[in-house]
């Protein structure tokens, strides 16, 4: 009889996007149950992953009354299902599910930190977030940092004294390189965008928000475009907008397709991937871009600098440095052969270190050692 494991996230889109394929793989060895807030993704998860799901409201922001109700419902769920293990990701889901699982006496309680928020906040709110992370670690029996940068912060900030183990080379799910590969649609997509033949298209994929460095990216791109030298440049911002008004994004040469369920056409049409984020855990988008042979410009922060080797598969620039970002973008604009070599190296790195199979097998091995 297979042991039961429950995977928990606050938002159903987190389970859908971050654990694509992983739940189906684990279901071959465990009875897997997925839990997240209500959303249209539940049906897709059930169909694609072949696992049952439970729609249980978990508020992402702090809301004492709602959080207490979620805690109670998680406790009742765990008491009814009696799983061998509960494994959470995302901060609020981690706090509530690790506490509920401890109260319900679930023997194995695992939380994966995909990034830390409190080091980038100030005052009382920073202290509150830090205490929440400490509580997650207190209730968890095992803590997995997604990468070396997250592990270093957990240790430096004395969030927990428990052993911290990074699985494989990092990342929560790895990359499906059969899915993220060039399909030959580059010319078609660029023609639809009416790009000149020699145009250089930069692409950003993610939440269009301050923390992702969108302000610096737009400023650097506008300055690059104003130079009027070299190849014509364009920028695609692919993702949902969080804290920007429409007029702030109205820069000539910028495409805003919004959230795209399939980002591959945009990656294939692009020449350079840009992620000028202020903070990351271990960004999937860099691995997805690398798998599709795109050179990367990213900020020299934890997570990004574990994937991007400066001058090898991309370029690293300081966070919040608009001029450094502009210079890096100009450098790759003017050197197509360098772009090609960096993109080829990025694809080799993803294939050798970050495929789904590598991450999934490391996780399965971890579960096996935990249960030994």
C-alpha cells in the first residue's frame, strides 16, 4: 500500500505552474493529494497530473480570522486523510499547513522555501515576516531551500537551526526540455509582430511589478532605443501587471501581451532574456529561457547568480542599476555571435543540471531517506 503525501500551496496556479508533471511522477510512488485555494487550475491539475485535489481557501495576505479558519480546515483535512507526509511551498501555505500538520501529528512535514521576503522589507513588517518563517521551520520536520542563496539567507538570519538540504542542483521542479525547445515558429511570430529583419527583441517573463526591476528595465530600454545606433530594439513584457498603471508601461517599442499560458513563442521570437529583479529564490524563467537557447541578462542576486555565469551563458548586472542594465543590453545587441554562443551554453547547462527528471528523482530519493 502506497503512503499518502499531501502537497499544499496557497494559490492553485502555484501548484499548476510550479509543480507541472511532478505530482504525476510522484503519484507513481505515493498517493498524492494536492491542496490549494479554489481556482480554475484545479480541473487542469486533476486531468493532467492524475491526482485528486481539494479546494481550500488559503489567503496569501495576512488576515487573522481567515487564517484561523484555514488552519482549522487544514487540521481537519489532515486528521481525516492521515497522510504520511505534508509538503508545502509558498509562505502562507507553509505556515498554516506545517502548523496544522504538527497539530494533527503528521510524521513527515516538509517545507520548500522558494525565496525569502523579509530580508527585503523594513521595520515591524520585516520582523513579523521573519517570525512567520521561523514558525514554519519550527513546525516542519524538514526544510528544503530552493537554492544556495536561500540557504545562505536562512542561515545568516538564524531562521532555523535545522539541517538545510538543497535537492540536486536547486530549483523546485526542473525544466521539461522536451517542452521548452525551439519549434521553428520564430519567423512567423516575428513577422506577426512586424519586427524588422535585423531587430533585437528583448523579453521579460514574470509578474510586472516593482520588485522585478520593471522600472529600471523600461528606463534602460528607452535610453537604448533613444541612442539611434545599432540594430533596432524592441521589448516584450510577458506576464500579469500588479502595481503599474497602464500609462507607465506605454513606452515605444514595448509589447505587452499580458499573461500567456504558453510563453514559448515569445521566447523563440526573442534574442535576449532580461530579468532585472531585486530578489529571487531560484527563478524558473531563467531556466526556461536557457532551455530555448536564449542568453540572459539578470541581476547579480541569489538565485540568478546560481544560474547565470557572467560572460558564459549571460551577463550579470547590479540590482537597481539602470545604466549597467543599459550597457549590458547594448553589448548583446551589438554582438549576435556572442548571443548565439551564450544561448548554446545556457541550453547545455539546463540539459545537464536542471531537467525535470533530475529534480524529481532527487525529491523521490529525499522522501525515501526521510522514511527510512
